[in-house]
C-alpha cells in the first residue's frame, strides 16, 4: 500500500501514534500485530459513543425519554445494516453479537440439531470458527497446502461424497496467519451449483445469505456510489473532447469535419471499405479492390483492427464521420476512466485527486494533438489497464486482466502494441529491482530482530 494511504488510515484510529516505554530504547511508537483480536477503535466511533452516553438508557424495556432514544437508535442501526446488504426487513433481521467468536458460538448452538449433520470447514480457520462446531456435528476439514492455501476442488469432493448430509460450509474470508484471501465468490458459486440438487434445505438458507451479500454488491445504487469518482474520470475527458470538437465546429456542431491529415487520406477510406466488408459479409483475409487483389489481413491488422470499428456495422454510411468523432471522445473518456481504476486499485485512493490525475491522462497532449490518429488511440487508452494487470499479477498472481488487456492492445494496433509490450518489460525490470531492495531490507530487519532477541 502507498505510504500516504497508510498515513491516512492511521489517522482514523485512536492510539496508533501513542508512544510506549521500551527498556534501553526510550519511548517509541509500537506496531500492533494483534489487530485481528483487538482492533483499535475509530476516532469517529469513540466520538459517537461519548455523545450517545449522555442519553444512555435501557433498550426496549423502558418508557423514559433516554430509553426511547436508545431503543430507536438501536433499531436504526439494525435497519442500516439490512439496507447495506439490500436485505428486506420483512424477510431478514440483524442480530448484534459481542464479536465473531460470540456470533459463531450462537450459530453453532442454534443451527445444529443432530450430531450426524456434516459441517465442512478448513484447516485455515481461527479457533473461533473451529471450536464452536466440534462435538456438535460431524466436522470435515479441507486441508491447506504448503503455501497455506486451500484447494477449492476438495470442497466439491466433500459435497459430492456426503451430499444431503452436508448442512453448512463455514470458511474464513481471509487467513489471520498468512493474510491469504479466499475466493469466496467462487466458493459461493460452488455451493449454488449444488444447492438446488442434493443439499439440504438448511444449506439453501445459507446460500440465500451469500446471495444477499452478492445482491448488495450488484445493486446499481451501490455501484454508482462506490465508483462515482471513476465515472466522473470518464465523463469529464469525454465532455472536454466533445466540447473541443464543438468549438472547432466539427459536424454536427458546424460546417467543419474531423477528417484531417492521415485520417482523411488513409484511415477513413480504409474504414469505409471495412464497413462495406462487414455489412456485405466479404472476406477479411483478401481484397479485390486493388489490381488483381491482395492480402487484406495485413491492412486490417494495422489500420482497422480496433474492436470499436466492428460497431460500424450498425452505423449508416452517411454518419460514419460523426461515429469517428464520437468514438474518439469515448476512447479519451476510457483513458481517464481506466486511469482512475488503476489508481484506485493500486494505491487505494478514491476522491477528487484521483479524478484530477485521471483527467490529466485522458486529456494529455497525445490525445489532444493526435486525435486524428485513431488507429493508435485504443492502445494508449488501455495502457492503464495493462499496468493494473501487471500489479495484480505481481501482488495476487492473477494474470487474466494482464493477458486480456495486453492482447487487446496488440490486436488493436500491433505497432503501438509493441511499445506497450516494451513498457511492461521495463516495468517488470523496475519492479524486480524494487522487490530485491525490499527483500534486502527485510533480511536486514530480520537479522536485527534476532540480535535483539539474543541480547534479551
């Protein structure tokens, strides 16, 4: 995580900068390695607790004003949680517990009625998600590999083996030992796969809970709320470019046209020919329009391979120039939006600074000066996605985004795509050097810790 992000997060909590006495070392700011068990409170939470304490009263068992105030506030919190998960109040309720251990103990006592019921869990679990289930049911464990990760296929094997005897699958979202994050979405999909066939009704109820969470994530309102700055980073460059064309009086805003320089002499005629081939169903491998014919694939791969150009099949030929102008605006907008996604995912930033830097990339001199060079815009616009793909590959060993975005960049235009490949290669070298530097620092710190322990 970026250093500024860490500092911003630390400011939200109470006591993280409180110094403690260390024998022979004076007073220092400690590092809390026990956040999973005892997390420092948020400053805003402490403030709210102090404010509410003045009106503290019995909840749901008093007629006084303070009791009514606390009862209403308690129910308001319950409704807030249900609303967060898009859970209808007439179907669901929220139960407050002391902590995770308390909640899991309650669940194990309520949900399990037969010791022959099978509950599937993993060796990755904290004791709070292990001990409560023991001696109450037939507990089946999914082992972890040498990297401390679970094999999701083993979960499916257990479901296949025990079928309707399986009542619940209880699994942690992330290991508190290694920090590895389980693919809950994939595991949830696996449970859904069997939920309508052989698993018991109670298991279906557990699936409903996971669906409730998925619905909360898929709600349009929550999507726009969580991605408002990313959307703004797309809209602003799009409108700026559109305004630029309007000022220049490009059609349909005036009597000028977007076809200038190579866009007029090369790219547009090739696009017209490509549109004709798409609509009429002609071959994209060979062309008879020049002499005795020739290879069309080479021309296609350099000039008109952009996926956007396939949309010309739905555009009247008379509006092809307007389509070109709009596609340029969309690509400039995508450049800003993709940059915002990169910054948000990589540096965990979300706010107006994210929009500022994203718009800066979308409206950079290349896009403003070379808007007519439409064959290059796709790859440059997708470059932030390629960079994000590299980050995900390095941090999480996820290669899909990197592979797909780089492949599309090369397909859209192999010439500029080559520079994108060189960019990724240089980034890989830089990251390897940076990572080696971090390893050297870590080794040095480890040796220092060993020395301190030895002296103690």
